[in-house]
């Protein structure tokens, strides 16, 4: 691919395939000839991250629930930066966003405002610079109940 013009210092490659490694080199050309090619750095076109594990309960009170999950094994070629947690309160509205962790290193989330004895479903999705990956498989958790 030749890009000409003394002021041209960038190039936008189009129609690249996600997950394929590409290498680019630059050669300067003038009346005397061509320069030595620049050093190439392999680049992979990133995609969204894979699916985290299903969340599991690690702690609860009557109205709060703390869940945790395992990071996806595939980051999509770009580091995971955040996780989004969704909740289905079984109120007919389906899954709605409950919150984000704000960091890839936080693999836990505390949900507040729950009704004791109520069934809830939770999913988690990993996020990287490309976007949000697939939601985990939903986990059903019953909010805290008063001991008998």
C-alpha cells in the first residue's frame, strides 16, 4: 500500500478482521531511493471481552447481597476496564443495570435495597475499550430471610 506526499504521516487501515495479527512498516522514498523499513510491531484488532463466570453470593443481610465472579479468560485483545452488573427483580421489567465496579480489579458488587425472601437474578458483563461483552449466565439468589 503506497501513501504518498511529504506531509502524510498516518494511515488508516480498513476492513481488518478482529483477532487477526497485523504488522505495518513504513518506508520513506525520495529521489535517491527507499529507506530501510521501520521496525514492525504486531497489532491485534481487539473485540469485546469474553463472558465472566456466573456471579455467586458471598455475603448478605436482610436487604443487601454481596456477589462475586471470576474474570473472563478472554479479554478480546484489550484489557478489561470495568464490569457491569444487571439485576432482574422479577417485577416484569427484566434485567436492568444495577451498577458498575469502575475497575477491572474489582470482582465483587454489593446490591442494596432488596426485599427479604424475594428472588433476584444477577448477571455480570466485562467491558474493555471496544465495548461490553456478553452477560454471564444469570444466577438466582434469594435475598436474606429472618431465621425461624
